[in-house]
């Protein structure tokens, strides 16, 4: 079983934007409609600037559509004096939005990889996480996108990515379950094939699964 993407595979690109892209005015008008629909008066003082504020916030929350995560991994360092052990960046905080309700998903990502003669600056791994998080997401998809991007561009011997997150569409509506964290993981290469490598990674990130058989 070998599901490592081929060398020429590329990271998930954001979908092509609809052409023409709606104007800023059209976006603000849509938000105004939602305020009316919720039952409030968009002309009252407190809401007058809300459509413009929400449009600006969207620009930040969804900046990932204009980012290329592959580019963050393009610059690597090979002078590591033969270092070939696992590199782990844990507790990378992220904020995303679920594509079903536009509700926040807030959590942490842990990334580990086994370098293959080249390493990448650690802040770049966090940038990759952010580029994918700042799009409309489902956790499983984001998890897979991060793992495949690192595997494809950096070509390490393996990659492990674990995502722990709270979904506000679940805590504030629907089943209203608080204190529930969703955990997903994607293991590629050595992390998938070698139980010891996987366990070392889970141990480093403090996962209870590291003490389980496997
Ligand atoms: Zn949702």
C-alpha cells in the first residue's frame, strides 16, 4: 500500500473563482439582506457599518483563497549535518470556517515529518496550515490537504498531521454539544507504514493514542 502522491502531484488548489467576482457593494448588500432576514433593522446606528465590517472580516477569514501553500515550502535547507530524525511542530493554532454553516472551527494542528535530506523553515509549516485553514473547510479535507501538500512538495520519508478542533456549528446550534473536540489524523509514508514512527509522533504531540497498541 503506497498512497504517497506522485512527484508531479500538486497541492489542492482553491476552486476557480466565479467570473465576474461580485463587487464589494454586492457583497455588502447581501449581508444587509441577511440582517433584515434575521429580523433587525440594518439602518439603525449599531448596524449601519456592519455590512462593510463583515466584508472586511471575510477578507481576513478567507485570505487562504489567494495564497499558494506550495510556495511556502519551496525554499528548503539541505545543510543539516545528516539530521534525519523526526521534526515535529505541535500546537499550531488555527481558525477556520465550516463550509456547511460558515461557523468557526477553532483548534490546533500538529505536523511531523521525516526529512529526506532537506528541511523547511518551521514557520513555513504554520503558513501552510493557515493557507488551508483560511478557506471554507471540513476538518477531514483540511487535514488531508495539509498532509498531501507537505508530502508532495517536500518529499520527506513520511508525514503525519493530526487536527484537534471544536466546531461551533455543533456547540452553538443543532445538537448544542459543548466540550466536544473532533480529532482527525492523516499519516503518509513511514508514518503510515511504520508503527514505531507513528507512535513516536503521537507520543511527541501528547496523544493518548501513543500508549495504545498499534
Ligand atoms: Zn458546520
